[in-house]
């Protein structure tokens, strides 16, 4: 029988990336994609994780479960805290994409840098890192960096400017921390643009680590 998982997205154009990772790491597994780009856009515009927005996320998770998904993953870090409530609406595991990344970061050192291109992602990711550190009985110091202008450049199709801004801020941050966490899936590919020589500390991104955890959950590991 074909295994099936669900992924809930707020950025539709990233679905091919998730499909590639799933094909590589979970071959033969069917992926059901559900999208609500409005959730992210509303938060970026100044909204909050209201009961109505959490309910929308819960409805997407329920739809994934109804399709036969054995586990579900939210791929958006900005609305990650909503999973804590929305997961109560389903009877299958509902994962945050960045939880595995946060767990690994905490194990790599006490000084953790969180870098984002969206201000709305900094607090949820930082809070998650601290929460996972507490779960592991570790104390951490979290330094946050916002890459001003990078998100707008990416939205305008200017990937070169986006990448340049992120790389510059990354290099500055690496001098002050033990590990860097890329707070958004849209930033993951930037880590590959930095030479090994310039990577003076580990740079973690959520997509691959998130799919690894999803695979483990489905496999019952």
C-alpha cells in the first residue's frame, strides 16, 4: 500500500522543492499538498494568529487526514505556533517544519543565531528554539537578525539581491554564534551558495530536516 503524507503550505511556488525532497527521502510516498497563501499574507500585513486563522489551518489539516495522510507537516514557520492548537483537530501527527532544525541547533551550541527575511518569522522561530532547548534541559542565547529588503527583492523576482543581502548578514552573524538557523524555507538554498571555507559555523535550514522527521514519524521511528 502506498504511504501518504500531507503538507500544508503558505507559499505555493515552493511545492516543487518539497516534492523533490519527498521523492529523494521518501520514495514511493504520495504527498498531498494543501495551500492557503492568505494565511501568511495576512500575518505579514500586520495580522495575528486569530482563532479564525488557526481554524483555517485546522481545516487544511483535517482535509489532509481525510485524504488518507498518515502524518502532516506545516511548511511555514511564521504560523508554526498555530499547530499547537490545530493539531487537536486531527488524529494523526501534525508537525512543524522547523522543529527538527531547532532540536539540532540546540545540540550544536548555546549561542544560536536566527536569521530571517520576514520580521514575522523571527519571534516564532526564536520561541521554538528556546522551547526545544528547555525540553532538552539546555540553556541557550538566541540572537536574531532581519535581512532588510531581502523578502521584497525575492517577491519582485530579484533573487540575486535577495541572496546577496542574506549572505552578507549571514557572514556577519556567524562570527558571533555557534550555529545559524535559517528561519524560512525560502532561504534554504542560500546556504549552498556559501563556500565551505566561509561556513565558520553550521548553517541549518528547515526543509530537509523537516522531511527527515516526517519520514521518521511515518516509519514509526
